[in-house]
C-alpha cells in the first residue's frame, strides 16, 4: 500500500516518475509501430492515409531522445515537455500539435515534482485533454482523439482510489468504448469532416491511436506481475 501526499490509500499504486513516463512513451511507440498499417488504413478511408506513418515517425524520434530527456536531473515535466516539442516538430498534420499540446499541458500540470501519485497524474491527464480540446476547438462527438481520451480520463479520476491496475484497465475500456461509440457519427473536425455523411461508419484513426496511448499507460503503470 502506498500513501499519496493527499493521504488517500491506493492498493499497490506506483509513484510515477521519469522512468515510468519513459516506459509509457516507449510502449506507446511500440504499439503505434505495430499498428502503423492499421492506423494508415483507417486514415486512408476518411483522411489522407498518413496518421500511422506520421505518428510512428514522431514516436521513433521521441524514443531516440528518451536517454537524453530522461538523463539525471530530468523531472517528469522536463521529460514530457521534450516529448511534446519532439512530437510537434516531427509528426506534422493535425495530430502532431494536438498530441504535443496534450503532453505540454500534462507537463505544466506536474510542476517541478520529481514524481507524482495517481491523483496528480489523473489531474495532469485532464489538463492535457483540456489543452488538446482547446487547441483543436474540439468537442465531444466531433469524432476525434478527444472522444476516446475524455471518457478514459474521467474513468481514471472517478475510479480512484480503487486498486490501481483495475482503474487503469477500466480507463482503457472506457477509451475503447468512446472510440467505438463515435464510429457511426459524422466527423466534424479535420479532413474527415470534408467527407460529410460519408465519414459515418468509419472508425476514427486518431481515436484509435489514443486508445493505444491508454493501453501503453496501463501497461507501464500496472504493478509488477500484472499483464503487460
Ligand atoms: N480539431 C481536432 N481535434 C482533435 N483531434 C483532431 C482534430 N482534427 C483532427 N483530429 C484527429 O486527428 C486525426 C488525424 O490525424 P493525422 O495524423 O492523420 O493528421 P492530418 O492528416 O493532418 O489530420 P486531418 O486531415 O484530420 O486534419 C483524426 O483521426 C482525428 O482523430
Ligand atoms: Mg491524416
């Protein structure tokens, strides 16, 4: 059991510091690399067939920089800021600045802390989501990454202080449900929106990659012995 600064007790909740965040990014990069063709195929149907390729390129650049970004003296915020700037400069398109803003706001929310507990992480993810939605002028049901991330991050905050691995699993399930919930909808943002009614019935590429981000978080933060 771990005592958080707020005094709440979490079953086997980890402290999230630079190594855990670096692991999260490495796992996200691996999941995106494995799903690159699927993401690109989804984007071919309602966009310009570059989501998998763009995101993979950006995350490979992030992975290459992790030793430097996580070097002694790094804080969670400095690491995540470096991740954000790398994504913004290498991914391009709509998703680069949007994921970049997500990580930048998450970094800002964590301050100078050397490590944070689950409650602070959940609040930071919420700040990241709000930043992404502001940057993209995105609302729920626009059929974007936000539709997967919003319910997942809400589930994370609402689930605490249950067992951490269970909360992370519930968060992934909520994100996947959000991704699937908007598949029948008409896209209202980005290139997919140019298709109007023809975008309905296609799974959103960004919501799909956002679920990979959540799966990577679960796998990085699940206590030792849990799947992942
Ligand atoms: N305003 C927005 N807010 C949040 N997410 C968005 C927004 N616009 C697009 N997206 C997400 O970005 C994904 C497409 O990302 P991609 O890497 O292919 O960039 P892109 O080709 O420039 O995107 P697009 O052509 O959709 O603007 C979409 O599937 C959607 O989830
Ligand atoms: Mg695209």
